[in-house]
């Protein structure tokens, strides 16, 4: 599936907290709340009239990273939104308190699954989402060694050192391999040359739900940092502009 398709979305005023559009960013596996994308979005959105921007930090310490699971990150995102008062308190999920949830890499999977489980999200913007969890990132041999040892070291750029990650991460991620229907209109931006998360998973998902999901393919690897300008165009048009036909 190539190119891009325009999503036709009728704005219903959801996701506007006190007249403000709430946008939340969920970073990826080996990333942090201070990543290139997080800083880019914060610079563009901080102080912007009518917008409130938040970045959730899934791994504030090495111990948090070592014990992370997909389920744990979904619930960490939930707790973050509760703490910030960004949750539909009646629990129905019918009211979208978050206008735009941006998820990158593993944060894309977490964002999709969060919105499917809890609702309350008007639109999803997924950047090279790891829809197949870690199955494409770790080889069978590496996985077997990881399982036997119970934990495996991995270099984490944000911490500047290796951190041992428990095998629980992979075991838990297997629960999220079967696709779920998009819980909100969804735009995916994915690099054709992604060396860590093959674009085929995004293509398959977009093809399965053509009315709810639009896929934009770009000539890029996994981090997409050379395409921040393009990503910003979609933040503007897809997440921030409330008046659409």
C-alpha cells in the first residue's frame, strides 16, 4: 500500500478541554520524554494558544525500564492521564478528553491499545508503530537466550549505559499480536526502509481497516527524524485543526 489517503473526519468538539486541544506524546522503546521528537513537539506546541501538550515518561529510571511490559506501559499511560485530569471520569469512554494521542514505535502500540481499552481519545497519530511488538526486533536465537537468562542487557541511549531488561517484556507483548479495530480515526506514518519495525505490519493494518486508518509511507528508516517537518504538517492538519469537512 503506497502513498497517502485523506481521512474525512467530522469534528464533534471532543478533546477540547475548556476550549483547548489536548495532545499527548508516548515515546518509543529505547527513548524517553526528552527524545528528539518529544523536544520537537514540545517546542512547537508549548505556549500555543488553544493547545495543551503533555509527554508521558514511561521509563523515568533504569529500574522502570528493566521492569517494563506493554501492559505496564498501558497502565502507566492511564495513570498519567488520570493524574493530569485528562480522563473521562464517568468511565464510559464516550467523551474524548484527549484530542490527539501521538505514539512512536512501541509507544504506538501502547497508544493504540490504550485507546482501544479505555477510549477517551479522539484521534491517533502513530509513528512507525511496533504493531507486532518485539517479534521483529529480536531474533529467535536472541529470544531463547533472553528467556533462559531471565533478563538481557541492552544499551539505552537516554541512560547512557546498558540496562538489563526482563524477559517479562517479550512474554507480555505476545498478548498484543492479534490486531484490534481502530478505536479512533488513525493516521500512520512509516518508513519504507524501517530496519527495526517493518512497514508491512502497518500496511496490513491499514488495509484491514481502510475506513478508519490512513497510511503515509516515506523514504526513511525507523526514527523518522529526517521527516519531522512532514510529521508536523499532519499534527497540524489531523490533530489540531478542529474544522474539517
